[in-house]
């Protein structure tokens, strides 16, 4: 299966270890090799820039979506095939979501976490059925996974929480999961039943 518009959420920090930049480059290369296009945060720095440059080097089309405030600090990747400037972060996320067929999450900071949680939440609620995958070969998100398991065990999240997401350390498996079709999740009345007093 090919031709997906894959949205990659990843880091924009220049203070991270080089291995994360290398991972982003491998993602861009594999994305292009499989015939997909890229939707990203539109910056030319760190992992955002690395994934876009590698994707373009492999012949993939890249679309960057960046808020106006970040354009003014001169980090916009003008080499994107299409660069969309939005008024703010919320409209940026909406535009990225609208243009994407699937979501791949790499290690990142609070911005990446916020993007992940919004897409994951709407997936759990049955608001979309686009594949969502975390690629984490270095275990950065292990504490998050443990937290989500604990929240599920204590009844704060739906039992199907992890049915809504793929979680892998393998680049190849990540793309295989993105290219698969996940079963749409539908909330039930039981999901919202009140706890026993």
C-alpha cells in the first residue's frame, strides 16, 4: 500500500542527542522509499528539518505547516513543496490533521506530546480511524506507557486505549502499522458509566 500522507510529530530542539536526528532522517528516507508524502511542523531545525530533507532527497512531496510566530524567528523550512503558515498552534494542528492519512510520533518534547495526546484521544473516542504509531527505539516514552497502563488499570481510561495506537521500536514495523487499517473504535455507554459509590 502506498500514497499515504504521513504526519510526523517530532522534536524541534537543537539540544537533543544526534541519534534522534538520525532516526528522523531514517524515517524520511523510509517514507519516501515506500511512496508516501510527508506532513510536518514546517521547521528546518532538529528532527523536523531532518525528516523533511531526507524525504525530499528520496523524492517525496513534503508539506510543512507552521504558525506565524515561528516564521518570525526564521526557522521555517522554505524548501517544502508547500509551506502553510497558520495564525496559531491550534489552527496548525487542525491543518496537519486535515491533510494527513496517518500519524507517526517520534521522541519529542511537550509540543510533540500535546500533538500525540490530542490525536490519540480523538482516536479513542472514535472521531477518526487514521493509524497512529509511536516509534520509540530508545525508550523515551516508556514512562508515558507505564502511566497510561496505570490510568487504565485505575479506570481513568477506556480498556481499548492501546487498541488505538501502535507502539514499536522498529522503523519497518512502524511503517507496516501505518499502512495497515485499524478497526474504528466506538464509545459505548459503559465507557461513561459512573463508578460504584
